[in-house]
């Protein structure tokens, strides 16, 4: 315990010195002061949670256990393609939907794919819906602040900033979501949660994500397909995905096949533009046109 406190104090001293020199402060300190970052870093790296060291509840590293709000939420998927990023968000099929469901004003609050800036960057959150709206609002503010200070925004810096915000220790609780961000200017996807920000080629989050990641996203190279082709291929593979394969790992997550009438949102991010595909409201319906 003594060495842990020594490391904690050393970090506080070093970062308090950095705070006095504005010239060498990093852009991420706009989210936390160096002292606040020291507390966050110590809490995450050294499990400095307080309480009894033998108390399991006090020694759970934040983000080290699956969040049930995320693992039981409907799927979200983002894939990097040859000319952009394709995004899919599945909705619960627990009420009546017609083919114009996404246009109906009663369903606007259920939008899961959200543009967050003026150059095509889009966010999908998997987890508790109120927290998803919270994260989207904070994301727009982070980007607006970046543009206000520097005249432009960097998706790499934004991904780091959002992860730092989610990991801040001085709030009642952390947001119960994990996020996928599609970037148009550099054509990449970021996985962002309270443990960090990670650049990925293709990724799924939500109920059944391990099955989709292992059986589809790890076996198909979507970077050889256009965004439209990649989206069609992804949705076709989701529709064909069986409950169990012969060579499946026995410990693999159980997959519940998605019916053709599963309501979905689709979008493509390319050429600094965000485009919703409104003509494919259900998993089994082929896309016809792309609408902005």
C-alpha cells in the first residue's frame, strides 16, 4: 500500500509542475486539470478506490467488468469500407413498425446514429438510452470547443477527450454506454468507452456482438468493397447468421437469429458527409436509394 501512495504522490507533484507551464500543456487538459488527471490515472492504473483492500466491491477496476446495459442492448455495427464507413443500428422489434417507421415523429427519439459535427462524423452508443443522449450532447460540445479554440477538430483528440470525460471520477456514476464513432475525414472507426479510445477496422457492440465480430467482421475484408456494397453484404450476412455453427466454440455467446422484419437504421459516412439510408427500414429489405 505504501508504494501505491508514493506513486500517487509522485504523479501529483509532476503534473502540478506541468500545470504551471502553459506552453507544454496538452490539449487533453481542457477536460481535466493535471491534478484531476493524476487522480483519474491513479484510480484506473493502481485501483485506488478507497475502502477495505479485501472488499471486492471496492477493488473492481472501472470498465473491467461487462456493463449489462451494453451487453443486452440491440446491436450497433460500424465497418470501414473502400470509400467510407457504413453504420448499422438494430432496434428492438417489440412494437408495430411499418416501412415508414423512421420518418414518423413518434420514433424520432429512438434515433441511434447521430451526426455530431458538420463534416460527417457520426456517433452510435450502445447501452442505456438516456446516457446515449448524454454522451451525444457532450460529444457535440467537445467538438465545438475544439473548433472554437483551434479552428478545426481532430477525431483522434476527440476520441481521447470523450474517453477521458467518461472516466472522470468526480461524478456520481459513469455513463452506461460504449460508443462507435465513424470519421469521414480520415475514414476510420473509433471504439470509445471509459477504458480508452481504440481505432478499429470493423466492430460490433451489444447483444450477440462476439458472434458478429468472430463470424462476420473477422472473416470479411470490407475495405475491398464500397460503402454501399459493404452495407449490403453486412446486412445479408446478419440475416443468414445461424444460431449455431458446427465449429463454434462451446463458450461462444448465444446468438438469436434476427428476423427479416427487424427494424434497423443505416447510414454511410464518406466525403465529409453523413447520409442516412431511409429506404432500408428492415433487415430483410434491400436498399434502393441513399438519402441525406
